[in-house]
């Protein structure tokens, strides 16, 4: 009975990760500008990675596997938003976005004042 439960948990986690990857791919193709596409690329990717690493940690429950899974998720959760922020900043600076889709353009106001922030 325990093997059946483990297989069901594995199937649910892997399928949810696959759906997240599919959602990210559809978002990259369907969203209209760079800023929307970055959101579609980073959020589902992190959730899919969490689902896969939880599956690995559940199926091979050792201290080393759990520690490595936590480290993978932590480093990916730290680096993916930073990379997306830098790409969005470059897209904004080179006018590769659609300003009419923004509710508030705080970066544009800062650029007009000459205050680059960092």
C-alpha cells in the first residue's frame, strides 16, 4: 500500500511540474511584451522546480537529498527573480516594452529625473 501512495504522490508532483512548465511555455508565446513574458517565465519555473525537488526528496528521503533539494530551491529562488529584474531593466532602458500595458511606470519617472537608483 505504501508503494501505491508513493507512486500517486510522484505522479501528482511530476504532473504539476509539467503543467507549470507548459504554463510557462504558453505564457512566453502568448504574452505581448517582455515584462509579461518574464513573469510567465519565472513564477511557474520556480513552482515546477519545487514540485520536482519535493518529489525527489520524498522518494529518496535522506539528509543529503533533502539538504540538496533545499539548496537547489533556495538558490534558484534567489537567482531567477534577480535575473528577471535585470532583463526587465534592460528592456525598459532600451524601450523594448509596451508602456500602455503598465499601470505605473516608476522607472520611467526615475529616468526622467536622472535618478538611476543603483
